[in-house]
C-alpha cells in the first residue's frame, strides 16, 4: 500500500449481535466526506445472529470496510484491542454499533487531530432517544470531556494516535466492560503523556441510551462494579479526594426515600434504576477488589 493510500484514520466499530442498528450506524459513517484516506474496521465479537452475514455483504460492497473476528472472549475492551491491532491508520477512533454520527463528523475529527493527539467528540443524547430516556443519564458534558477527581478524561467517543494507544497498553481486558475501561484508559494516557483532551465541536455523535428499567439496573451495576477498581488504581495520583462518608450517606438516603415513587412510575424515574445499579455494583466491587467505595 502506497503512502497515498495509507489510511489516516481508522474507525473501529465493535459489535456482537448488532444487526438491528448496524445498517444505520455504519451507513452514517460510510456517508462521511473527507479529503484524506480512511477506513472502517468492524470487529465481530462472536456474533451468533444475522450480524456476520450482514457484515460480509457490506464489506463485499464497500472497500473501505474490513471485518475482523474477535472470538477469544466476549469482552468489549478485548474487541477494541483486536480492532486497533488490525488498524492501518495513524489515528484511531471508536464507534458503538448503535450510535449515529452526523455529516462532517470525520472531517471534524481529522482537522482536530492535525494538532491535538487526544480528541473528544460532541455527544448528543436527544436526537435518537425519547425525551424520558434522554433525561436518565446525560453524557459527561457536551464536550465528551469530564474530570475524574481533578484529572481530564474522555469517553470512548474519542480519537487518538494509534501508537499512543499501543504504548499505554490499550483497554484493560480484565475490567468487566463496557463500563469504566474508558476512564482507566484515559487516565493512563494522561499519566504517560499529560495531554489535555481537545473538544472537536464539529464531530457530533448521537449516543443511544438504554430505556428499560431492568437494563439500566444491570448497566448501572456494571459501572458501579468498576468504580472501586479505578479508586484503587488512581487514588494516589488524583489531586481531588474521593466521595466523603457524608456525601455517600446522603446518596444512599436519597435513593431509599425516592424508591416508592420510582417503583410506582418506573418509566418516569429511569435514572433511579441506573443509580441503584451503580450503588449495588460499588458494594460488590468493594468486596471483590478489597477497597471501600460505596
């Protein structure tokens, strides 16, 4: 492959049984216009539905798409690492198989990456989610950048240099993702390179949220279970302390007092289910990883 054909950016989409949304999500990516070469690597994490056949059909018709298998474990961090290993671009970015990017997304990322090695996207939850679902869990700021106890971190709605990704070890496959592994990865990027994430305002991704109480409860549990791992790994270097006992007690009390209303009106109180899941996950994670974070 000549230098002129070498992709500048590789878009990595990981999926498992994602046939429902892939045509819309991948279609929005392939409709992007940018004056530099780029590619899409779709990582099939052991799908057992119609997804493999769908991906084979798309890849046969679209030369920018390559499909790679990731079957050693059903694990999102592992699948992302497989995608990065297969990537040919100097920069990498990630996309969930049910999210939708706006026109200009790729060009916005490309322009930002010319000067900034870590770039966050503009995250929107209103366009593809019902209002009651969009209100359950806002992304970490419209910029996709948040503070983890005083340190700048980005979510998986980001782009960075492939060599940086490999240098810090990629996503930790021992973290039970998808939940929290992006924070751990962002903290390792900061710890090694001290790079302040840059917000690419023109790179807009519409982020799909879950809208069923039981699903949100499970999702919150996954997030909460990882929080003690992050606390144990990064407590010594964070400039800000973790939550105090007083704050923790108030959070638990609020959840208990709001339980009757939330249980009677679950669709109107979806946020409660997510927060209960987080708290329960923290209890389990604290026991499992031998560090207290409730």
